[in-house]
C-alpha cells in the first residue's frame, strides 16, 4: 500500500481510505470486522466514518474493533464527521458550538478514543457564523480531542471563506476536503480543486464508483433489479438510474470497459486507479459492502494506469464546461505562459 501526506499536513495516510457508511446496515458486525482486518493487513491505515452513519452504529463498530485489537489504535488514522441531526431538537443539527461539542464528545465515546485524527465538518451550515465553528475546532485541537480538521461537501467559495478566516485569526485551518468525485462527476474541477490547491487541502473523494455505475453492473436498456442499492430503489439519491442513464454516461462506461480489457483490470479497479492518481487526490474512500468487493478494491493499492489509457479516460469524461470564463473561451486566461 502506498502512503501519502494529507494535504499540506504531515499526516501520512494510505492511498486508499476505508469507508464505513454501510456498517450496521448493509454490513453486519462480523462483516465489518473482516473488512477492517483485511484493510489493515493490506497496509491500509485510513478509516472514515461519521456520526450519522447508521445513527452512530458505524462508529460503535469501529470502537468495538479497536477495543478487540490491542495496539491497533496507534497504527490507524480515524476520521469522523459532525453536522447532521442526531437528535430531534433545534440544537441537534448544524455547525454551532453547542451541536459540534455534543457531536464530537459522542463520537469519541462511541469510538472509544480520547482523540480523533481528522474531524470533518460534514456540510456547510448557512445559519452558523464561520468564526463560531472555527473557534470550536481550534479549541478542540488545543484540548487534544482533534488532531487535524477537514471539510466535506463544501463548495469553492465556502472552503475559501473558511481557509481565509482561519488564516486571518491564526486558528486551525482545514487540511482536507471530502467531495463527490469520480469519472461521471468531475464538476469539482470547475472551482473546487483550484481552491483546494490554493489552500493546501487534500481530496478524499467519496463515491469513487458513482454508486456502482463505474463497476459496469448496470444495463443501458433495463433498470436495475434484485438485492443491490439501485435494484431495491432505482431512483435512489445521486445514483438515480433514470437521471444517470444518459448517452454521456454510456460513452464513459464504454471507454472504462475498453481500458479494463487493455489493462487486465476490472472496470471498478480502473475507475479507482484513475481517481487515486488525479491531482490533489490523497485517497478515494472505498464504499464496499462485502469483503469480496473490498478485496477487489485493495488489489489496486499500488496500481497506476498506463498514461495513454489515463488520457483516454480523461478525454471521454471531461466535464462539459459552461460559457466564458470557463470552457474553451477561457483557456487563454487559465493557461497564460511567458513568451
């Protein structure tokens, strides 16, 4: 397993991150332990969760695993998040000091740890002043409850505002961003990646396989059926079959299949390897439900695609840009060089 530094921090994390959103719902305790053990055995050290994953059960499972593996806590990097509701009252949601304090303390208790390595704000909160949650994070770092601070699902201007405010006051600044990013969804390259480069944030992409689309398991002619996420609900969230079943999607999937054939990999492995080597990406988050799925993902822990094949994927998946100053008309200003 390769290791990389998280953004401009000195924190070393594995090239792949183990996502645990399925734990307690689609993956039971025994299955989760098997995944965590296999990830550790493969050299992985970066584990991502959140308080809202199965209403705290995911964190509890990780805590139970840590308690049953003496000495493992020192080897792994634990990342969790707070922002979304865990209680049905007015102060049970958001980025207020009150809610984040409750959320962080509850996460530490469920995980059975004194400190979390990476604490991420799960989403922007338009109601809470930036200074309020930045001071909370800074206090949490000073208290030793948090080692590093990250963002999740923030837009370019939002992460810029947070980074500038932290810098201006000398508060703890974010080192990472967790966005949706994959071959079917590259729109963060419009504004967000540029802001991350400016402020030194490493990317930890979620949904690297676009909810299973990039694994090649769906058909362009028939909606999914059976015991899969989309089979049980074809209109599910951002993976919505009817929304994503477009000519553009199938053009990308056709090239992914061709690259897979040429490289001796599966479509899922090609998609993960491509994403893991995108600029600024530290570690894609693996969202596997089963040990077999995880094993397939771990097989590309140190795999890099041939540059010519990468170029084909880059070209077919390039996002359609809006009008000037984006797109072709804005190339001159974006790519200015000295004569």
